C-alpha cells in the first residue's frame, strides 16, 4: 500500500497573475509564461506546470496535457538561453 504524496504549491494562481490560462491558445500561453519566467525563472515555472499537470491528470486530462506541453516548451526555451 502506498502513502499519499502531497504536491506543495506555494503561491496559488502565480501563473494566472501573468495572464496564463489553459483555455488560451498556445501563443498567448507562451507569452504569459515568458513573463512568469522573468519573475520566477525557468525551473520554478516548469516545476509549477509539472505539479499542476499531475494534479489535473485524472480530473481534467485535456488541461493536463496542455500544462505538460507548456512545461516542455519552457524547458526548451531554457536550453536555448543556456547555450
């Protein structure tokens, strides 16, 4: 039997403060994520997207896939700037 793992989210709505919503088209989500990255950094934004994706996996699979895709996009952007 496995124990439940709680995923901590420090600041709820931190991405929505920058205009992020899973209901937006990808270009607008990416624009909002760029603003969030300037504030929090690539790693923190990617971790938040991973956490939200995991939490939404069973209740809202469509949104979960968007969060996961955006997390991959953030990490690709991070690799661009790391070179």
